[in-house]
C-alpha cells in the first residue's frame, strides 16, 4: 500500500504477544472424574462457571465468539448446558440464548500457554 506522499505504509501485523491456548482442568462433582478441556471449549467452560446461575449470552462475550459452537463442544463431551431463549430490545431487537452449565463442576486449574 502506498500513501499519497509516495512513502510505503508500514504494516502492523506482528502481535504484541503470542496467542494463548487455554487449558482448563475440572472435576465433575458427583463422581469426582477429572477432565481437561482445551482451547475455546475450556474458555467457554470457565465463562459458564464464572457466570453461575446468571448464565452467559452472546451479548456478554466479545463480538465474533461462536458461543453456540463452543456449547456444542461441551455438550458433545457429556456436559449438560441449558439454553433459554430471551428477547432484547434496543436499536436492533432480536432473540438470543442464555446458556447455563447444569453439570456440577469445580475448576481445579486454569492455564494459558503460548501457542
């Protein structure tokens, strides 16, 4: 890309820090089974546990996060995640789901490592 003055613009594509991959270790309470969740599935589990009974919606998380896919990954691994549809008003009224973790879990370790 060339600027109007003829100088080349410098691209700023080098991130300030390396991307991180999340690993969350949890204990499923009734039987004490230990499970490790990696990447966005682990990140989503952390968000659901932190939110508690309030739950999580796409409006609570950063733009572009594929919440329903990460919930799908957790459900595929056997976790019970409820989804309640709700409406919201505002300039762009719509419907969205509020997700809650129903499987009793405890987070034992939460580690982010450089990818």
